[in-house]
């Protein structure tokens, strides 16, 4: 028997490992099983080149627990280790500057563990004592028994072991009784080992029989050693991809919309399958995530920084040995391989979408509502993706027809180009609420888009900006259908003019203003006169596109709270082309009016109040009810008449009848 001190430069490594135990200690199981799998794979390779002789026999890696002895054992039939190898690989953790490194990363044990091959030592996070029993595949090898109880001292001696391979025995610390529970271990195995390339067995298969579980003879194999992503796309049918999807997410009932098989060898290695899921609610988005593997070993489902953010909403797996796993997130972001990987994934996803749009437009349109969010999110956050996505990102009009932006521009070019050569795109976010506005647009032969998605407002701004920076093609402007009179939204020639003087209009404006309902705190109405179409409503509301959009953006964007605080501004437009309004406008000149007021004041011997002046001057005496009614109609037409005001309107309407 030999004794010695573990070669990690000092006693430092154990405290660090123990410290790590307070965060992610469960990874010890992944580390030990990965070692067993590696040893098995090595043996297969050696055998294939004739260096390991004979039949390899049973190659399963087995995990077992012994509640009485409080041990957990991982056994493999891989290459095994000779005493020299144990000494070299386990006793002397060979890396230079270990002490320095350990000091530096005391708080980030994960970095140490992955980075410097301390995988095996992670066993000490949960065990007081760890033993190795190993028999090398080499001819005439002697079995070795190594034991260490968590301080840098170990013992090593010859032992008797019949089968080739390695058993790692963990004497679990009392603080971790959970690792003696079958359910816990099975859960961890399912999490980390589900797709390992060597069979992992844990206990026996169980079956329900007569209301209770009975053990079968067969071993309980945890993993699928040939998961779909490791195969060639040509070997797989659509059903196979769907089947794998459910293997990956057993709780997910819906079929994915489509899949993208990733496969690169150069300049980095990456395989995987991404799925566009059918999303029913935001909850689904959070529940299933893309899983990251390294040579079929599960690493994490936090793939931010590796996959572009908008694609983290997809489902599936990515497997790459070239992603540095145990480094900080900020480091990941600056890593060149990671940048390339992220760029590659973006390109693949965009190409696939473009391909479906080109070859199977109908199917693409059917899926559009489900994939829209990913695509719009991508367009807004990734220039490169945007450039590809403009060719398949769709806009829907109120007649349920879908167009790409350039198709749509062609469609409306003739009718909706204004006198300055700008293309005006009309949209609504609520076709019911904007019914009257939409009807007016239709009468003019205009088309209206339905833009009711969460990101649509940003998509519109982006499209406008892009059009502005493109030299040819001219500018485009999105305007919500209720943001002005239709004549003003798409100006064809100089605005139609009425024949009223500013003073005359001012009078009517004031009269309406004096009767406007006192608005709520964050609501403002401005009254304007416009010569809209004679058959448009006499009075209607519009809301400035720019202000409204800024406010909407402010609602979900930081640093824009200034706009968020602004009141909602509406224009109450008095349509001076409408007979009713024309009738209400005072036709008299201002001199005639002033004269009248003076006379009235003389007669009554008092200064007339503001209201009586307005009413007298502008012949609106007795018009209160009519003005109220008109204002309410405008409010009603844009969905703003509610509660008591609505009830009053209804009663007043009945009275008027
Ligand atoms: P890593 O696996 O990252 O190299 P580990 O500390 O987990 O670091 O293991 C160190 C070395 O010990 C391995 O590279 C391997 O040579 C050897 N080793 C560990 N476990 C086994 C095993 N089950 N069978 C054979 N060799 C093993």
C-alpha cells in the first residue's frame, strides 16, 4: 500500500470543491458518468484499431445505490486505469499555476472543475470518502484500489477485480441523503444522461401489475444512445423529428411546426435540431428551452449568449464540443467560436424559413401567426437576420391576405402614393373599433393592414427607417387609420378648402371646446376644423400617429418613460365640409358680431359671460344639446364613450327623437 498527498498544488482544492457544493453539487453525477462513458468510448476506439484485444463484452455504465452502506457507485467497463495511471491522472492533477488559478476563481468552482479536468474531484462535493477500483484493459494489468477521505491524503493498493473497467464508490456525506433516493438519481440521470452515447443502466425496469409496481428482469436503461441529431438528415423522416421532439419534451403535447437540422464541421463542430414550437401562451415559452450538449452530455438549458436571443424561444438541442462550457457569461459573448456559432444558427434558420416560403407558401402562411413573434423579434434585434427575413416576413390585411412588404408596396403603389411621392400604408390594430375609419378608407379604394401584434409597432418603425435609408424605392409611412382624416392621411392634392374665415371657424371651435367633457387626468382633447369629405362624419376623433406610437413604445421600453408620462392627445375634428357643421358656423362677419354683443350687453346692463358670448355670437343659442350629441358621436365612433357618459348619450338620443 502506498500513501501520498494529492498533487494539486496545495490543500486548496478541497475547500474550493466543498464550497461549490452549495450551488450545483448535483453535477458530480454527470462528471462521473461522463468519465465512464469516455473510458468506454476509448476502449471501443482502441479495439477498432486492434489495440484492445478480444470481445469487449458488456459495455453498459451502471449506477447503483446502497442505502445501508450509504454509497453511490458508478461502474464502467471501459479502459480502466493502472496504478501508474491513477497516480498520473488522479493524484497529480497536472496543470501549471493551479494554486494561482484556484485563488483567483475561488468563487467559481464550476470554472475550475470543467476547465482543469477536476471532474472526478467533484465527487468530494457530496462524499466524505471516495474509492476507485479499477482494472486496466492492458494485458497483465493489476487491479488497483484508491481511497481518499477528502483531505489531500490518499491510499493506493493492489486489489482483486474480476472485470475490466472502473468502479467509483462515493461514501455520501450525511448532508446529502437525497442521493440515496432512487427517484432523485433517476431524475438526475434523465436530466444529464438522456442522450449519452453509451447505455446507462440504473436498477431494473418496472411495470404496473395489478395496481402495484413490479420489477422486471430487464435493466432500466436511461438513455437513447443514438438521438436524432447525431444522425444524417437523409436518414430521418418528418415523423422521426416529431418523435424526437417528444422524447426531448415529454410533457409537450403539440407537434412542432417545423424543424431545422444543424450540422457543421468547419470552422467549428456543431450538430443539433431546432424546432419552431407551437406556442399557446407565454408560459410555454419559458417551460421548454433549447438544451445544450457537449458530445451528447447535457450541459445546460441556458443557451443565452450562444444562440441569438430571439432564437432562445425555439426548442431543440445544440451539441458542440467547441463551446467553452465553464466560463463566465460575459466571456462567452466575446468568444469567437460562440459568435460564429450564433451567426451560423441565424443563417440556417433564416435560410430554412426562406426555403419554406418559396417552396410552400401556403403552408408558411398557415404557420405565420405562430412563428411571427420569433421572426419579428429577430428582425428587430439582428441586422443579418433582418436582411434575410424581409423576403418572407408577412403583413396581413383586414381581408386576411398576406404579403411581404415588397409585395404589399406593389399592391398599393397606384392608390396610396401621396402627392409628395410617399407611400402611405394604412393600418388598424383593432378593426372593430376602427370600423368607420376603415369604411372611409375602403370607399377611397385604399387597403388597410391589421397590425395587432405585440411587436408590430416596432416593426413598422423599422420598416420606415430602412426605407428611408434605401436610396431607391422612396419613403414609406405607416399611419393608423384613426390618426387623421383619410384626406389628410393620404394627401392627393392641396387640401380642399372651405370658404369660412378663420374667425368663423374659431367661434365654432370655441363653442365645442366649452362643451367638451372634462377629460380624465391623462387625456387631452384639441378641437380643430378640417375640410374632410362631405360624407364623412361631421365630428370625429383622430390621434396623432407619432405621439401615440411613442407612447406605445414607451410602454415596453426603458428610457422612454418621458413619452409614457405624456397625456393621451386626441383631435376632435369638426368637418367643415359637412352640411351640419356648415349650418352651425356663423356666417356673419366679426364686425356684425361685435355690434350684436355690445347691444346685448347694453340691454341687459351687465357684462355677458364667456358662455353667453359664445352662444350669442355664434348663433349657437340652444345648440348645447346638438353639440353634446355630436361630441358623443365622435367619442362613440372611436370607442371612447363609456359608463355614465354613454348612458346620457343614449337618453339624449331618445329625447331628440
Ligand atoms: P477529465 O475527465 O476532465 O479529464 P477527470 O478529473 O474527471 O478529468 O479525470 C481525470 C482523468 O482520470 C481522465 O482524463 C481519465 O484519464 C481518468 N479517469 C477518470 N475516470 C475514469 C474512468 N472511469 N475510467 C478510466 N479513466 C478514468
